[in-house]
C-alpha cells in the first residue's frame, strides 16, 4: 500500500520544505535530501527557513544555496523537518502540513506525522522512509543525510549510536555521501570569533550544586565584543557537560527585546524535555531548550530551583 505521505506529495504541485529556526545539520540535511527527491518527482519546491542568515558552516550543505526566508503564497503542501514543536517553524502554515521529526516532545502537530522518537536524527527518519518506500538515494541525498546523522549522533559518540546508525552510515557512504566535505565543513572549520567566544565562556563558567550543574551565560555584550554568532556558543556547552562532576549543563543566552534562550544538556538522570516543557519548550531527555522572557540571572534562578529539587 502506498504511504499516505507519498499520496499527498503526488497530489501537490508546489511543496514548501521548512526547517526549524536556527537550523542545524539535521534539519537542513533531512530537508535537503527531500528537496532532491521532490525534484525527481518533478515538483515545484521551495526551501524555507525563518532564520537569516544561517550558520555559515551549514551553508555548504546541498541545496542550502536555494534557501528562502519568505514563505511563498500559493503552496499545496508543507513539510517540516526536525521541528519539535509548531513554534519552531517560525511561520504560520495554512495548507496541510507533514511533520517529520524525532523529538520525544513532539506533539504530532502536523496533518500527517512521521515522528520516530527512537530515531537518533530526523535524517534517520527520512532515510527509513526512503528505504521503506523504495525511494533511491543518490550521492547528493546521501551527503545531506550523512551530515544530519553525523551531527545529531555527535560524530557517533552519542549513547543512542547503535548498529542501525552505523549501518545507515555505511549505506550512505555506498550511495556516494561526501563524508570528507561534511566533516570539514561541520567539525574542522572555525572562526576566530567563535574561539574568542569560547575563551570568554570558559573563563566565566560556574559550577553549582556541588559541581553537578554547569552554568554558562552569553550576554549580548559578549557576542558584540567577540563578533561570534549565538550558535557558536553550543560547543562550550558540550565541553561543560564533559566535566566529570557535571550532570546538567545550562547555557543562557540573552536576546534582543528582553528574552533569553536556554539550552540544556544532561547525562539522562534528569528529564530535561520535561523541564523545558514547563517553560514552553521541548526536546530530548538529555538535550532540550526553550525561550522565555526575563534576565539571565532571573531565569537561572528559576531553573536552579527546579533542578536542585530534582537532583537532591
Ligand atoms: Mn535532530
């Protein structure tokens, strides 16, 4: 039997592919692979992202040169990728929406939902969809899928990395994925600004709750002084989480208009998706985030109160 999503695609003439705001390699990779597939189906495709410009390292991924930042008027179908919640689309959608994702916190907000909460990446959800429906993967699609797999699996170091992940990686390489280019773009390209930002962050890093919680603040002033873009603070969060005593790491980033973006990483002992949900966000058990109004310190205190309770 034909998959209902394939039927939807067959009936649509113009399809818009949507990645989440501040897209990562998983969002752009899964959408990029779909872009190739839809072109092969001779569909008119628009590749949309609310954030402009995107992280410069990711701009090298297939089809990212086609990204548009305004939503076209006449669209028959929208497909969103790696969006844990509807707010992550960064736009309103009036047509049918296919929701392709792997976040545990996903509330199946699409008209059609292809959500695999056990998948390590959205690219794995797309890969399984292609394989289950006999859709061939060319080299460009393989490169897109490989980029998302490599990034969301933390270069195969993430605990959910299993036999299926390595089998998918092997198959993508067989299909012609350009792993060298992906690795270079994603993990071996740096800006001086991002190194300077990291330097500031490590100097200001605080350990709380007997060293079990790491806290990082990124003020607008720090971003201005270093010239870094907000996403470049993420690596410092990963490194903080690697400290031996740390169970949860918090990155609080000041934004314009008095709001704060919070990213959380954990060792799995605390459900961070639930914590983020209590602030209107979401994510995975060990990696989650949200945006809230307030100052860096006020928000830190609120999070600390909840965390210290749960971790005592
Ligand atoms: Mn993802």
